C-alpha cells in the first residue's frame, strides 16, 4: 500500500476538556478563550505563529505522530452521554 504522506493540518480545538483528552494530536487549544484564560487576540496570534512555523518546516502533530489516515472532523461537540463516558 502506498503512503501519500500526512495532511498539513493544524488542528484547533474549541473545548479545553476535549483538548486535554486528545492533546497528543491537537495543535492548538482555543477553549482558553471560553474559559477566559486567554483573549481571542492571544489565541489568534498563537494560531498565526504556529502557521508560520509549520510553513517554515515545523512538523504538525499529524506528521509528528505519523498519522496518515483521513482527517476526522467533529462539528457537534460533546453530547451529554459522551460527556459522561469521558468524565467531563
């Protein structure tokens, strides 16, 4: 089977607890805006800085862990049932 390389994706998570559960493959925790720990400008500056580093050759989390499958996108957040399973 031929590998086509990993996707150059910087994953941004908007929920801090979710980000903690999947930290090894998440690029940026944007949930800190919701909790008030950081401003939207600070998180935006982090995202832009990370983008520049990746464009300059830094590996994304996908590349670093050797993830070569399709990208999974979750758009519906945690359901109450899933929250209970994850201890959130």
